């Protein structure tokens, strides 16, 4: 069973966060996705 070819026409960014528990990694990620969505670069997902 063949898989579909991956469409690489859209720009993308992978962001990794490291840090101690309860130091705001999820909040930072949510803020980045919200700003990205407001600028029309992505879709906001509430955490």
C-alpha cells in the first residue's frame, strides 16, 4: 500500500522547548501560535 507523497510547498518551522516543569513552556508555545495565527501564518490552538 503506497503512501501519499508529502507536500513540501508550505513553509514550516519546528520549535523545541526545554526547561524545568512549571516554567512556562506551554504558555510560550500558545503565545507563539496565537501571534502566528493573528499574522495569518498558522492556526491558533488553545492549550
